[in-house]
C-alpha cells in the first residue's frame, strides 16, 4: 500500500512538472516561474533515481523494498 502511494505522488509530480514548463512556452517572465521550474526539475531527478532503484530491485527478482 505504501509503495502505491509513493508511485501516485510521483505520477502527480510528473504531471505538475509538465505544467511547470508552460510559462516558458507562453513567454511569461518572472522569478517565481523559474523557481517552480527548478523545483520541478529537482523533483523529476528524485523520481528518476527512485524508479531506477525499483527497476533494479525487480530485475534482481526481490520485488520493491519491503515486499520481499
């Protein structure tokens, strides 16, 4: 159950990160938009690292942490 919650949070952050790109696409200026984009980039890096770890765990045949 805990793993599914983290995956759902990661999925929501990915979608929000896509929306964080739109101010640049629309040409909006502002420091807050840059901050949001840097935050989204950091979140995506963390999500990438976590998902790589889960894929390695599945590849070793032990399943995600806490399940096997």
